[in-house]
C-alpha cells in the first residue's frame, strides 16, 4: 500500500506531541492555581481555548491551501485543505461542547444567545456543510475547485468569531487582548495561569502538525486506492 | 473570605469531552488506515485471482 510506512520525522512528531499534551495536562492539574470565584471548572479554560485556537488556525490554513490550489491546480493542496478542514471542524466542536460544560455552573445555563456562541456555531455549521458539499460533486477536479471556493468563503466566519467577543456586548470572557468596553465576562490571570495557557497552546499546535501530516497521508493513500480501482475497472 | 465553590463535576465533564474527543478523532484516523489497508489487500487478491483466471 502506498504511504504505509510512517516517516521517522512524523513518528518523532507524534511522540513529541503526545508528551507535550501529557505535560500540559500535568500543568493544568498540578501547577495552575485554582480560580477563587469559579473553582475547579475554570481549569477547563486551558484545553477549551487550545481546542478553539486549533480550530481557527486550521480553518485559516485550509483557506491558504484553497488559494494555493486555485492558483496551481496541484491536488496536493486540495488534500491538505481537506485534512485541515476536518481537523479544524473536530476541534471546534470540542471547543463548543467544552465551553457549554464550563458555562453551566458559571452562567447557570448550558447555552445562551451570546454573540460569541452564535458566531462559533455558525462557523461549525458552515464547515459541516463543506463535507456534504464535497460528497455532492463526483468529478475530482471540479470537486477540488468548488471546495476551495467554499473554504475561502467559509473562512470569513473565523475573524467574525474571534472578534465577536471583542466588539459586541458579551458575557464570554476575553483573556488575550482587549474586550468590548461594556463586556461582562472576563477574569484576571495569574502568571502561572498564563504560562499554563501558552504551554497548552504550544502543545496543541505541535499535535496539530502531527495530525495534519497524518491526515494528509491518509487522504493521499485513499485517493491512490480510488485511482487503482478506476484503473482496474478500465482493464 | 468566601469559600471556593465546588465545580469539580463540570471540570471532569469538560476534560472528558476534550480528551474523549481527541481520542475519538485519533481513533478514527487509526480505523480509516486499517480499513484502507484491508481494501488494498482485497484489491491485491482480486488482481491475483484475475491473473490466475
């Protein structure tokens, strides 16, 4: 099977990524202090932020791949685009659900009509449509081209989601940068909290690199199988 | 000083969602690789049978 042998660099990346994730979990559990108002649930924050960071980063990378595909028409960019959208989608869902769990004891509700919550949901739903859209087009070249345009349009929701808590009146906290003047959420971070957050973000970014590479290899192998099947059908 | 509220249940639930989601996604990658490997094996067998015939 083509691409079965995992490159040494990817194996090293996987080991590094998983070690960093375990280390960041240890920091969350043992190093980061407990927040006095929210209690232990505030610690969901570290992985919740990292999951959302990874989701948004991935959608931006997918859009860049889409641009590269539209310029070069090289199918490798399309494969990377699919990989990026899928990972971004999965992590955005984890971010939304974990946020809802955090909200329950703090806002006294699982869900509320907050600008940040609405924009992130629109983003996830739009990227859910990406996969349905791809499945609807049979011709590979046309599918890649149209999907690239879709990824370029959908990426508009990323800055919208990021800025929603900074522009609108919201109860969602902003911990990096300034929030809106009349925002109601937010909490101050101790230096240990800040360090844990940035370490977790770094760990997730390394994990993302490993996952993107792995998913790209999988996509390449799947397409090779489809081509082989098509070749055999012709014979 | 006010006591710190006990929100540990939601803390564990939050990490169950996050770590569970990550494991699920990594598991899906592993499963898809396995399925692909089997499909290649089936294809190789079909080619062998075709040659024999």
